C-alpha cells in the first residue's frame, strides 16, 4: 500500500502509476541534448587549452593597467 501524499493546501493527491514509461521521443531528445551539451563542454575546454597564451595573464600587465588607471584619475 502506498503512502498518501498531500498538496500544499492539505488536499490528498492521487497516486501516480509508476508503470507509465517515458515515450521514445522524449528519451531520444534527452539523450541528444545531453550529448550536445557534453560535446560543447569538451570542445570549449580543448579550444581553451590549444589557444591558451600564458603571457596574457601576466601579473606585470595587471600592475601596469592599475597604474595607468590611477594615473588617469
């Protein structure tokens, strides 16, 4: 016997049958969407690794930018 469920207003909610299987289309769309997401993640990470320039994130450039900013003020 299943336990009774209640909505926020205290009314009983009828039990849903767990035998209802998802349709093929929705399962296919879920799989396709998940695959596209992870392919994009891997592609972005690999592109960042290939085109990474170590000199761009140099601390000396940050200090020079901050000094230029303070000089302009």
